[in-house]
C-alpha cells in the first residue's frame, strides 16, 4: 500500500499535467516514451537481449509509430512493411536465433501498443475535450483499485487461477463497482463545475464504465497471461514495486481504443 501511495503521489499530478495542461508536443513525447519503454519490456519478456539489433529496431519503430498513427496514418503500411522486411532479413542472417514468437512480439510492439497510446492524440485532434482523455485512466485505474480492495476484503472464488492466481470473482465485481462510482463522480463533476451538459446521460456513462471495466480486466489478464507463459513477475521496475509500463498500463492499452470509438459515435 505504501508503494501504491508513493507512485500515486508522483504519478497522478504528472498525469493530470500531461493530459490537461501540457502542450500537445509534451503529450506526444510522453506517449512516444511510453510506447518505447513498453516495446523494450515486451522484447525483454520474450527473450530478446537489450544489445540485439532486433531489440533496438523494434523500440525505434514503436516510438515512431505513435507519431505516424497520428500525423501520417496513410503511411503506416510502409512502416509495417519495412519493419517486417528488415526483421526477417535479420532473422535469416541469424539463421535460427530469431524465433517466430520474437517476430510476433515485435509486431505487437510496433502495431498494437503505439495504436493504443496514439489514440489520445487522435481524440484531441478530433476536438474531444482534453478532460475526456482522462476517462481511459479513470476507468482502468478505478477498475484495478476496486478489484484490489474487493479481492482483498471479500475474495474467495478464483477468477482465472491459471493466469493470475490472486484474481477473484469478488475482485472482478469490485472493479465493476469502482467504475460505476467513477462514472457517476466524473459525470457529476463535469456537469456541475466544468463542462455543463458534456455528459447527457448518467446511465450511459455508467454503462460505459461497466464495459470499460470488463475490457480493462481482459487487458490485465492478457498481459498476465504473457508474463506467466514466459515466467516473469513484472515487465519492469519503472514504477517501483508496481512493475513497468506494461504492468501499469495493460488495462489502459485495451480501454483507450474503446473510449476513442465510443466518443466518435456519441459526439
């Protein structure tokens, strides 16, 4: 708990600044950095050495993908093709040292992870108020927090013991409850003090919170599944005892594209 509070004391103000007050270039830089670190963590997880060409090549492409998804999406296929071509050339050169799992992990790091992080920039560019960019974090972190306390105080029935032994059904329900509370508070605060009428339906916001909690838990369990397959406890140590980017932002990576899609339809 002390570690959670320490990370929150530093991370929450920084998050609010980057999302709500920082110039767009700062947000872009932060998202590029997160994408690059996430790529590093994933490649290390699947067994690619830090000094390997494939390691550096994947990290560079993951960073550039964030900007390309936003600034020049019509050229993303060029980047993907170039990544695949160079990666397989390197794999052929190494003659068996590079496995298919390494290549697939690299593709995930270059395509899926940057796509999720760049959604924040796309939403802002589409005219969505910056305050709404907090929703992926609110619904991811409150689902996680609700799940933590729900599991700690009421957890009895295992949710997915072969994937994440500590996760419980009661914790999952706690995550849903956390997002319901977060949805109501967010709607009330926005309508009362900041953007009157930005949330037209409390029921709609609650339903969004519930769906996001389900998606967030799938994201959490998905990255736990990868960790268990490769026998690691955490992806990294950027956030002290809470692990790395993929440990802290696993749910965010799944929730953010969903929020982007929903907001495109309800604006």
